[in-house]
């Protein structure tokens, strides 16, 4: 993915200094297939809403599609914080690609909103 650079000062920043090499980067459109990168360990997550307990569950799966652990909670931040802490504390290296961590946060927030609104959740 190649990014274009825009040379301009953002008008919305009033009381901050800009770095000498400050630049604005125009983000290219993400391609779900071409740009996808598996984490080193190849772990992925499955996210589910449990309406009866008002929880969200995140199953961490390995490359062989075995569910290793499930983390449950009511808020996106509670879940991903617990999941990443468990990963760090046990030196598992499940999540190494920042795109993957951002995706998990985005999907958990979507699940949290769907749970609050009573609508169906579909993982991208």
C-alpha cells in the first residue's frame, strides 16, 4: 500500500507544535484479501454475543482451528485488555501484528454496540 503525502498544516490544531518533518498521509483503501497478514503464530479470533448473560465472547483459535481460550466480558475494552494481558503474561505471542489488534478492537466495539441495541452481530 502506497501513501500520498499532503504538505499542509492542519487548521484544527491550534495549541500544538508540529515536528520539523510533520506530514499528513492520505490513507489508501484497504484490500481485505491482498493486504491481510496473518499473525506470526497464525491465531485468529471468533467473536460471539451471549444475549442471555449480556456478554461478548472472544475465542482465540490456532492455525489448526482449535479454540485455545475464550475471554468474556461486557465491554470491548475489558475483553481486549484481559486478552492481551493474558497473552503477554504467558508469553504466547498470539497477537503481534498491530493491524490484527486494531481489527479485534473494532470488531469488539461493533459487538458491544450490537449487544446494547439488541441487533444481530456479524463478524467481518
